[in-house]
């Protein structure tokens, strides 16, 4: 599996996870059961897509968590009016750094 394909799958999985959670949240706050069900299905789809990436489980989720954090912060800003506070940006950089350490460090381990 090419690196570009693996990265694209992780991005799609992150979008599914964030969208599914947002739909469930919307359904719970608005009381619409149908939205909760759709959110549940979208959220479950994330698990299928992320596991299509051919990495061992710990490397996979270590790499994926960075994508999830990035998409979550962007979705919060674009769709929910969230702000990029200094602490949010520092936290995001820490998560992305940790994700890189897990991904790149594990690649060098026999």
C-alpha cells in the first residue's frame, strides 16, 4: 500500500469519525433519533476505513490520532465556531508531534 493511499484513508477515517460524532451530538441536542442513527453508522464506518491501512495496530492508531486531532480542530472552527486559542494550537502541535514520534520511531524498530 502506498503512503499516499494510507494517508488518504486515515484522512477519510478522521472525517468519518468527526462527522459521526457531530451527527450524534446534533441528534442528542435536537432530539432527532434518525440523526443519531446516521451518526452511529458514519462513526462505525470510520473503524472500517481506518483498519484498511496496512500497519500494525499500535502504529496505525498512533499515526491516526494526529489526523483525528487535526480534523477535529478544523471541524470545530469551520462548523461550530470554535477559536484557535494558543493552548489549542500548542495542544494540537503536541498531539501531531507525538503521532510523528510513534509513526517514525516504530519504522526504525526491528
